[in-house]
C-alpha cells in the first residue's frame, strides 16, 4: 500500500454528516497496526479552526480562533459566522476556543463556548453558555471567569469535558507565567488563583460542594486539580469514567495525565522539559513526593493538542484507545495510545506523522475521526476526517 505511516512503540449512528466530504488525497491509504485509513477533506480554506461539535440534526459547529463560530450544513460551510459570540482577545494562542454541547442539548439547545476574555491589554480564560437557536447564540451568559489575568498571549487552556453526571470540567493554563525563581511559588502551585488548573463546575457555573478544595481557607473552590502548564486535551473515557488530559511541556516534556481530584501535577517544580533557546534545566527533578507523575510524556514535544477516547464503530479495533493530536513543527502527529485497566500506557503508535499540525481531534457520530488542522504562519487550513480504507459493516 502507498502512504505508509506507521510507528509503534511498546511501553508496558450515521447522520447528515456523511454528506460532508470533498477530497483529500483519496487514493492514498495510510497504514496502522489495527486499521488502514484514508483522509478526506470536510471543510477547506478556513483560518485557525480550533474546536468542533456535532449537532443531533447533522450540522457541525466549529470555532475559529479569530473569533468566529461557523456552521457546516448538508456538506456546505454557511457563508456568515454565528451571531451572539462574545468579544474575544485574539492574540497569539488566544481567541475563540472550545465549543461543547450540554449533555441534554437535544432538549435544551444549550452550548458552551470558552474564549480569551479581554480587559484592556490583559486577558483571561472565560466560559459562556447560551441557547443555539435560529443559527445564533441566544441568552448568552458568562458563567465562569478564571482568576488568571495577565498580558501574555498564550496558555489559556480552555478545553471542556462533561462527565456522565453532567459536571463540567475546563482547563485553565498557566498563562505563560515564567518558571523562574522559587518554583514552588509559581502561580500554577498557588491554590488561591486559577492559573494552571482544571476546574469542575455545575452546568450553570456554580461550584459543586464536593469539589476537593471547597471550604479550604485560601483555595479557589472551583479547582479540581492543579500544577498544570497548558492542558490542551481533555476527555473522559466512556467506559471507565477516567478523565484524561494532554498538556504542553516546555521544550520537551509534553504529558498525558490521568486527572484525579485534589492532585498536584507538579508544574513547574517537576517535569521533563528544558528552557527554550538555552536548553538549560527548569526542574531540579522529574519526581517529588506529593506530585503526580504523567502516564507518559514526549521528548521531543509533539505539541500536545486535542484528545479523544475512541468508542465508535468505524474503527472497532481502536475502541478504548486514546488519540492525541500534535502541533510540533517536526514531530506533529496523531498519537494512538493504548492503556491498561489501571491506567498504565501499554503502546503508542504514530499516525499521520509530519502530515498535519493537528489542533483538534473529535469523534463524529459516524464513527470517523475528525481533525482540525492549523497553520502557524496564519495561512488557510482544513478540517479533515479519517475514514476506514475499507468501509466497516454496521
């Protein structure tokens, strides 16, 4: 077969979306250990697509970091952006970010959008909820504003995931706070702010009373876990209920973490990356008592981005596998990761290595894997999907 793209490392309901398809090298077959696949273009020539959501009626919504929410209907990109989107601070990694549906969207039409909120020259991560009706956002309400304000243009986090009980989890990056001086005083180690955290909220933005730091004298009650740098992937395992996250390291040391309540993930006190340019160490050690280790990490960095745990029918041998996108210039890929029941990483396979900068990974209702690609230089890119080389029998 042509287009071989395989690298294995041993470590221990169809909807209207079926019509969304033009072409992307449809004759090229990519090989993997379990499934061969082809890549098909879904939407082309768009700018900085960031996040994807699939509606029950077959429409697809996607955000553009530049501040637009767009609709794909019956295979066509509608010409104008969705109205009602909040003003965003479009800077570097900041802008309009995640789009997620309420678990009961089919009845209440509620969507959630995270974005970089402006205040003069400063910004932070914020979250709105709204009703998506008549192709616009209605009754827009801000339900969370992170205490993570600064003038930096990166590390907003902003990934969203719902658990089976309807709780909303969202990541907040460390906002590029410098890892210098006393590392234990870095904002990601300070529970009195939201820098470098994953928060847990009710669907209206209120605080669940069983969050781990509720009642703590100085900690923010929304915090579920802390000591993060910039979590850019967040997904629940559909069978185990485990929450997984991928996180940007500095130069090296991107992480895959199993997220647990009240746990400190160590940034920047421990880790496996080094300073940009100089290559000098950031951390005195990769381990410390009371700080959680990643389940795996990548050196060199893959530029960890979107994340799913696959449970579709199109690729049956991939069910239960973790798929993590990568943005890094020379090490970009879609990483397929198998894990044991106890969370140990067993194998990794590198798919589409060097083909795309992958910003987002989503499983469609058709069981295909959708990828939002990105162009660091600002040029136009596409949303594509992975389909089996030989269609599965449903």
